[in-house]
C-alpha cells in the first residue's frame, strides 16, 4: 500500500506540468481552526492525517483493509446476483481490473454534502463507463454557507469514499500522463478509446493517468443528475462504513413503550437559502403548509389501512415526526418565510400547525396518531443525514442533501420535491407533483395547499409495499 504523501508528489508534478491544481481548496476553511490532523499540502489542497499524526499508519492500513473487504463483497455479489456494468464498477474500484489505467480529475465542486456527492458521482460514472480506476478525495469544506471544517475527519469515516478512492490505493509507477483538455464525458471517452486502440500499454510495468482538465467546463457538465449508473458502488461503500459509525450520530430516541412508531423525517430547507446575501432562490423554498398537507395524506393512508385490519381492534399506528430546520429558535418552532418579502421570516409552532390543519379537515381522530413533533434545530450535518436515513418516511426538500440521504440509504418511503437531481434509481420514491402551475418558478413557494393540487403517483401501492410490508426497511442505531 502507498501512503498519501507519495501521492502528493505525483499530483504536485502533474500540477506543475499542467499548470493547474487538481483539487480545489477553500480559503475559509484553511483560515479557520480545524482539526490539527488535517493539513494542506504544498499546493494548498486539503488532506487528512498529517505525517506527524500518531494514528496515521493505523488509519491508512485500516482503510486498505476496508477497501479489500469492499472488493470481496463486490466479488460475492457478482457471483450471486446480476450487477449492471460490473466490469466497469470493478475497474473504477480496482486498478488490477482496469489494467492500471487511472482517472484523476482537476476540479470537483465542493459545497454541501449533496452537491459534492453529485459532482464526485459524475466522475465515478465516467470512470465506470471507460473502465478507469478513479483516484479522488471525497470531502467538503462547505463553502460560505455550509462551513464543515469541523466535520471533515468524521465525514471520511461516515461515508467511506475518501478511504476507498484516495487512501487505499494509488499509482505506483506513472509512465504516461494523458491530459484531456476541455474534459467532459465525450472527450474523455474519445481519449481513452484512442489510447487503447494504440495497443502499446503494458500494465505489468506502468500506470497511465488520464488527467481530466475540467475546470473551465460548464457546471452542468460537472455533476451527475441521477445516480442510476453509479448507485451500486457508493451504496456498497457507504452502508458498510455507515453501520460502523452511525451510532455516533443517533438523532433522537423513542420510548420503548411506544408501539412500533413510524418515524417521519421532514427536511425543511431554510438556513442557507434565506441567509444568503444573494437573491433568494424561490425554487428551493417549500411552504410548511405543503408539508403539513403531505403529513395529512400519510395519516389518511395509514388510518385506512388500520381500519381494514380486522386482526387489531381499535389499533392506530403511532407516528413521531422529526423536522430538520436550520435556523429554528428551539425544538418547537420552525422558520417560515414572508409571503411578500421572502427574507421577512417568522416562526410557527409546528405541532400547532399540524393539529389545526387536521381539525380543518375534520380529522380530529388523526391527532392522536401523532405521538410527538420535534424540531431539530441544532443538528450537525451528519446527524441530520442519519435522521433522514433512519426515517421510515422521508419528505425531502428541493435539495441535493435530502436527495443524498434518499439515494444512499433508500428509506422505505421518500416523498420527493425535486430540484436538479432525479430520484431515478432509488427505490420507494414518490415524486410530488403539483397539478397546477407546473411551469411557474417557485411554485411550491405560496402558502396555499389543497388536496386537488397535489398528485402523488402510485402513493398508496408504494406505501403498502414499503411501509406496511416493511420491504427495504433500513437497519439503524437503536433509538
């Protein structure tokens, strides 16, 4: 196994030759007080575990062991199930499978976890398609509104991607670097095809690196809009890593006296959207009234199922509701934006809003189904992600963060407000559609919700299969 400081020399040489830095840094993070085990190399790029760190050797060796376990698990899956494009997946993970052909990317966007994940996935998808081994760190410092410097080390072990794609293996003898200018999926494929057609490569003696110079390419070409083609390896890595670390981020506890409560987690995006100095992006705002209406639809469906179950007399399935709301003042109130001026925020008692809506719907009996409503206002990003992963029902926001949770963990049921990423390739998803004003920007922004205006395609069938039958229920830390 090779250690990262050898890799730094390789990347530094590439940077000198090509005049570009392969991994972007973050000024805000570098200037803040971060974990001393994090350091920046000679190019100003962030990495983890300084050479003086006492646990350096253990961490790198354990990462290699973790990586080898992943390869073994992929091999077992390959022999027992059909994994689409398995040759490309093995090549993206294992240089022996790619013939020691590597992909190093000049620039991967780093903002929130979901944004970073989508950009990382774009080049993992390209690596799979071209049968190249991806060499890339996976981290984010979060940018101005997502400062995550304090979570860099934790996120490495939470996700596992940095350990597999950066720490566990690297080129040992680079004899050729192929610079792909104006790098996008098409130009990279053309460069790989041209090189392979020359027939001069001998993987027993050399490593060849395709250096993807993508920094000047349009942003739309640098992130993946769907994880369909690369879901298998990231889920494999994440779930193996997550089951070892998620107990450190248990989001809430449920009394054992409650009878199998269903956990609904709502991702209510507010903080970074409303606190930005730029104009508010209406497409990222969903009024809380729409979430309350969706809760009503869920309760109605469950009540209908309970009433048909003759084996249980007067049984009503209890629910606990957890609302992730950055900027909320306490565990009772959520942040709501102004009707005319969006940044004129005010606070709403979440439990009262739900109760009043149910009363308006003449559904007072459903109030008893809701055992608790808790606004999570101070969760770390990883605790928030664990909350969404461990939910029975996730109601997303127009955000790549909740898309990330749904994609990696596949909760039994996701009600999805879409933005730029598609939920294709994720099981148990119901895409929320509005029957009116489909083409109007910010059409979830208004405060009016109605039964007639929301379409949940195939909702009851998916609900019964995924919730009642508990198909795909995620194993989470004991609450």
